[in-house]
């Protein structure tokens, strides 16, 4: 398995506010790049397509209040997960 780690991102919000915002996947559409097509979501899952790529469906697999949100791909040809660690 290959693991990619992104650089730290600083967001001018409290951990609680950020957790509540991205913990509802309906809010992701507003921050997705313009290349994203066919975005659909519920509070705990979303799917979208990028040009030239297969559709990607994600669901929340873990939420630790105000500190972590984990997402995993659903029925994907390539196993994919994303962990977001949140600190004040």
C-alpha cells in the first residue's frame, strides 16, 4: 500500500467549527475544484467524477469529535482512504 501525506493546512476556524463543516459531506461541493462533475452527497457520503477518471464514491468511516474524520472509497477499483486530522 502506498501512503501519501499532504503538508499541513492552516484554516482560520476553530476545530469544532471545521469538524462540523466538513463532517457533513453536503458541504464539500462548495470547496471542490471546478473540474468536478456530477457531485452528489448526503451528510455521510458523496460521489463525483473528474474528466477522464471513473466516478469516485466516498463515505465517512470514522468521526472523532473535533479531531478526526476518515473517508473511504466505496466499490472502487483502487482502494482509497482519506484521513483528516483536526487540531486547534
